């Protein structure tokens, strides 16, 4: 069951999203015959003293510049690469690649569920990895989901949030996209931890720098392929604001779940 703050967040996201996606619509002018609204927002949703989504964006000028860079990089480099990838590889092979990558990164899910003391989710993640690595042939297939053992995605940004660390300033990262100081820190920690463990295990394929580079590149392409978002695809002049708000709200919900 959703918590009250989650319900308020979803309602406000829906209202705000519809307003933004309306593009250039204008508010009607008030006249002497204009009827006042029957209800105010406060009558329906108890906002309290705090807004459900608060975004701290002191670096907005820099962030908007990176957002523009990401638009051009996505349009002229990233998406064409994704198009070539999807054209060359059949859907069946793409699914095997996605499963393999997801299975490898169960390490991050396991670690962060454990750090948050979510023992049930930790056990499910361990079971998924064991089943998919063996029965699923190195994770190329995902029989665990068919057994109703579903992925429990967690990252170190969520772990920090779980223990009360705030978002910090909103950030737009080159290529990666929306983030904040806490989640960027979490991304760095997750990446370093994953690479460190891979080296400690002396995995032959991960020990080779060229193989790691190829794996990272394929992971990036696979991740972008799975995200339907397209820059300037909303048709709204307020797309930056919309993405900023939706990202912050989504992360807030993920931390509180």
C-alpha cells in the first residue's frame, strides 16, 4: 500500500504533468461572470507546510547547458548507435544481452539491499543470481522471474537516502542525464565497488581492460535502448523543469518504498 506522501506525490505529478504537456495553452481570463472554482487544491490534498516535491537547483544554468549537450549527443551519436545495435542484433539476441547484464549487476542490488537491512529482498536477489547463473546459463535467460522471484533493484543513492541523506543539489550529468549530489555519489560508489570486486575475484574476462571497456559500452547501449525517453519529445517548453521534477519525485518514492 502506498504511503500518504506517495499518494500526494502521484496526484501532483499527474496534475503538473498534464499542465506542462499542454504546451502553449493559456489560462482563461476572468470576467464578471466567471464562476469561482467549487474546490481548491487544499480542499482535496492536505499539502501541510511542505511541498511534496522540492527541487534544489542552484546550478540551473550549468545543468541546462549539459541538458542541451545531452540532447545533441543523444540525437547525433547515442541514438544512431542504438539504432545500429538493434538493426544488427535480432530481438532474441538483444534479450539475452539484457539478461546477462542484469544478472551481472545483481551484485549492486544484493549489496544495497543488504546495507539497508532488507533481508527478504537480499535473499531474493541471491536466489535470482544463483538460479539465473546456473539454470539460466550465465544469466542469458531469466528463469527466476518465471518462478516469481523478481528483481529487487537498489543502488547506493537509495541506500544513502534510506539512512536520511538528502538529495543535495540537482545535477544533470553528461550523457547519463538527471541526477543529484547524493545519487551521483551513489553511482560512483556502486561503480567502484563493482569494479573492485570483479578484480578481487580475478575474473578472467573482467580482468582484461579491453573486455571491460566493451562490456561497459554494450551496457550503456543496452540501457539507452530500454529507456523510451527522447529529449524534446514532450513538445513542452518546460521539459527541463518537468524532467527535473519527475526525477526528484521518482527517487523520493524509491527511497521511501
